[in-house]
C-alpha cells in the first residue's frame, strides 16, 4: 500500500498543540505529514526543525494529501483529499448573531467530524442529512492526549490558573483584575495567567503589570502543561475550561453564559476568593457533577485519541465513495478563495 499523506491546515498558534499528537501517530505509522500555515495570526517560528512546511497552495496541490485536517470551523473544499474537522476546542455554549449555537453547525466544508464524546457525537449525528455527505466518528480529542500522559504535579501551595476569552461581552479578565491583584498579593496561592491570543493588548498589559512572586503571566502555544499543573481554574465562557475540568479539577467561572452544576459560577468579583476556597475543598456534590460531565463530554483518558482519529480518517478515505456529494456553497468558497488569494482551477 502506498504511503498516505496528511496535511495540517493551520491559522492560529493553538493549532500546533492540537495537531502535534496526531503528527506523532502519523510518523509512528510510517506515513507522511506536512503543514500549511495561513494568515498573520500564526507564528511560523513555532515550527520545529524536523517538521515539513509547505510554503504555498501550489505546493499543497503538488503534495496531493489524502486528508487535510483543520482545527477550525470552516475549510476550503477545492484542495485535494478529504476534509477533516478536529475542532479547536469544546462547545462552550457560545451563540452566533442569530442566537444559534456556533459549535454545532454544518457549513458543508467537511467530509468527517472527529467528535470528542457522546454529547458532541449525538448532536452532530442529529445534523446528518440522508444520504449524508459527511461522517461523524467519535474519537476523543487529539489535543488532550498529552494532558492525560502528563505527570501529576503536587504543588507546595495551591496553584490557580486564570484563563479568559477575548470577547468583550464574555471576558472575565477586566472584571476580575483588581480582585486578582489583591488576592495574589496575599501569597495564599500561586497564580498563572494565560489568555486567548486575541485578547486586547491593554488587558494583557494590565495583568503583566501585576506580576509578582505569586503571579506570572504566560504566553504560550501549548496550554497543556499549565492545565496539568494547576489545582483550580478561574475562567468565563472560554472552552479551555472544559479541557481543564476533564481532569476532574474544579473551575470557578465569572458570568458563564450557561453554568451547569459542574461549575462554581459567580457574578460578583467580591465572591472570587471565597468561591476559590470552596472549589479547592472539592465538595462531593461538585465533584460528582464534574464526573457526570466528563462522561458526556470526553470519557477518553487513555491518551490514544490521536490513534482513534487516524483510524477514523483512514476509514473515511477508504469509503469516501459512499458519501453523498457535498452541497455547493458558492458564496462561502468564493470568500475562502479570496481569503487565501488562490484563483487557479476556478
């Protein structure tokens, strides 16, 4: 059998950590993998020396991938190979301008959705037409493989990880600044702060200005070590909180748009310190709710989601002739070509 070729199509720095576990599996199987980075939001200096990087779409066509993996919501449909959605996060309940859930939306871009757990699998399967032009296969999320193999850390003092989305409407960062400054100065806990790469620079600078012996601001393309080393997260409606809670650790949220019983949600910054203390005590009712949530969202803690994902991709490659033809979305694909600046074969 000829060596299969996989392409990673990326546009944000978080894509590196999402796809590198899959890259390890591809290499271990003796197959071929390459990257294509698009746009100004991704730092190409994060590529490693051994990684193959294609410089333009002409090189992508010459590479002739059997499958293109996207940690994004939409994709061009004119590249060779099947299109695979591997997601850039979990469903955090965010909605679009029309009030619809933005995570569960079929944009006629993908041949395969590699879902993360029973909840997402059921919701995507409910969107499948008959006959379907895409597959839905539950694999677990490849980005979490390193999380479940990361050594457990015992901190001298509890470590609090503060994360926040960049959305002005949803972000907890500006509202909690003064409380975090005051609480961290006491030295009761160690704090690590890490924000979405699109966070406004003025907010980032405000948090950098309160760094101390007990608080560190971190910029990274790989949040996994931060998640593994913290004892509790403070967040808002960012999907990164789901990655954290899947470890069986408590999360305190500020104005979460859909707070379940697995979260400790507050709407008053003054309640932050007492709620963190409650979370660190790990009450039974909270931990039982967290465990129920894990079983629905991502029950796979074996670190082998990348392997399952590759199996799902290969299954879809082998059986793509069974899929119905994707509906043509002329407007979306015109915008995609314009964004990529690529008009050949059009």
